[in-house]
C-alpha cells in the first residue's frame, strides 16, 4: 500500500448509495492519513451546487475540487479559482459570442444562471439533438475562430430538478445536457493539470465515472479508470468501442463500484 490519487465524479458515481459511500469514505480517510493519498472530486456541478450536495451528503473534504466539467479548479476548502488554470482556458474563448451564436438553435434551453460559468455555456434539450444540429452548432462556433468543444451527456429531468436546476416539465423524461467548453478544458485535462501539480505518478492515479462527460477521464489516458456498474449507456458504448486494460468496468454500483475497482487495481486491500 502507498499513496495514490483518486479522481471521482460525484452524482451516480461516488454518490448514490449512502451506506456504500460511508464504507468507502472510511477506507479512503484512513488511507489518506496513513499514506497521504489525495482525493479529488471532478463534477459537472457548479461550486454552488457542489455546496448544496455537501449539505445533503456526508462527503469527505477533498484535497482538490474540479467543478463545471473541468473548467474550474479549487484547492482544499478555498473558494478561489486556480488562476493559472483559468488563464490557460482564456485563449480563443469568447463567452458572449458563444451565447449569441447558440441562440440560432431554439431546441436548446439554457440551464439556470448558477450553471452558466465563466468557461462553460450549458443547455438542456428534451430530445437527443441531431448529429446535423450538433455539427451546425460546432461549425458555427469554429467559423468565428472560437477554440471550443461540445460535450453531451444524459440525465432524467427528476435528477436534474433534484440538483436545483428547476427544469420545467410535469413528467420524468430523459434530458440531454449539452456543455460548450474551451477545447483546452474537460475533466481529463483538469485531472492531468492537478496530478502534475500534486506531483503524483500516472501509475498511482485512478479516475472514476458513470456518464458521457466522464469519457474525458478515460480517453487516451494512461491513468487507471473505474466505470461503476450503473454507468449510463453513452459511456458503456464508448467503453466497449475503446477497450483499455487500464480501465475496469465494475459489477457493483456507485461507491461500491469504486471500492471494487480500487481493490482490482491494488489501491485498497480486499
């Protein structure tokens, strides 16, 4: 046993089974005290919604918090952005222009103000946006010289409302979440930035996720990866199409799946 870096998504990855999370938290806290293991949360939530989650769930205090799909990095309990990361994302980014161009696509419904971040423009769409529409949106942004990427994932309207997003719909439907980010920013790039700052080896780093916006944690990465057993179809399909011996698909769900994966890689004892 020795130090490792755990980078984990929150909703439906670490969070989802309170008993399993409490069991894993106990092991992680002991490991952190004994081996100086580092815990990083990487979430699509804004800092505002992250704090809302900490009021509802017994999360460990992370060493680093990555918010807003990899566009914001906070260290320890600080509410101050990592300015070096923010400066890195600024080149080729014009938020107001992105919002203006996106207005040409009426099927996209803007997320609440709390989720519209300095380096993230976010929308909901009740039906899966067509490949042509995505292509047109991407082309329209690139034609203006904007160095961006579009990331899509899915969630139920009930879950989205539970996050505090107040999606106005009287029924539980699947919602597509669309985030426009700087091309230099996603969960995977933020993980690499943090890992290098913490000076932890790639071999001692493991990332955990459940949905489409977590693909960046695994794609073309030498870090270990854990996909929890309750992962969404968009991630499972990608995993099947892109096999990697460094990636483990757990049978158990939520935090129990993380525990299973950490044991598989030898980071925790069985």
